[in-house]
């Protein structure tokens, strides 16, 4: 006969043993940096040459615009997480694609800035040529269409 005491039931409830496992909701990069100080420190170090009072600097330091949940994908033979954040006032003109490698804690990014017609890419993080090409490819894929991000 199985005997469950009040103390053992309370312990089961406290540990979550009686709740079914829940899949975690994918986080955006701003949420990730807000919850994990390691990624926040890495991101801050990556922004060393962006002046915090410049338009790009304010956006990149705050990351307070519309953001997609980071999607897990195989890229360059590694399991990476990719996300997009854009400036709340002008999604078309100021955005960043972020790639996180959870296994190593590495973060790579490409900042896209439209000035009139040309599009400028500025790379952040230590990347090789393959990662740089992958960032550009992700930026091109994300270019479908930026207006949709601003409506979210």
C-alpha cells in the first residue's frame, strides 16, 4: 500500500515533480541578455566602438525595439541560435542580426544601417570569413520584409 504523507506531497509539489515538463518559450536576444549576465557582458564588450550617445549606439546598447524569438538552426555545421532586433522608430534603417553559439557562449552579429539608399553592414564579434558570410546570408533572409517586424 502506497502511503503519501503531507510532507512528501509538499516536497513533490515544491520540486515540480508532479507538473509535466514544459517546453521553454524561445527568447529574443534582448530577453537573453536580460536574463543571463554572461551574454549581457559579452554584448557590452562587443559594442566598444559604438558611442552610447550616437543613434546606432543608443539602439545597440538598449536593444529595445521589436525582436524575434531566437531560432535554433544548424549553421556552418554547428547548432546556433539566430535572432533579429530592429530600432523601434525605423525598422528598415537600423537592425541587427545576432547569432549565439550556446555550446561556447560565442556571440556574433551584423548591424545593418541604411543611409538613404545604400545598406551598410558592420560586423560585431570575433568571426571568421565563413561566419561573416553566414551573417550576411541571415541578414539577406531577414530582409523579407522589415515592415512586417515593425507591425508586431
